[in-house]
C-alpha cells in the first residue's frame, strides 16, 4: 500500500487487503467472522484464520456455493 496509509480504504485491491490483514496478525486471527454468505468472501476468509482458530459463518450462502 502506497505512502503512510493506515487501514483499508474503499477501492483497495484484495491483495492490498490481505497484505494489510496479514500485517496485523502474521500467524492468522483467532476468530474470523463472515456475515456475507458470499462464496468468494468465505474462500478468502479461511486462510486468515490461525491454526486452531475459528471461522464463524453467519451469512447465508446459496445451496450450490463451494469453498
């Protein structure tokens, strides 16, 4: 992320978001909550959870959604 920007902003790429989140928790987060139910969000949320952590899926995904 260019400059001295802190946090995420609308328009940041997925890669920028993942880099920023990894800088906050290099080993992953204890708990990650997905309240969207979107398959692509679920797929990108799982790698952010540390070993032994929890992924809480609160949103409703379509029946045919695979992660």
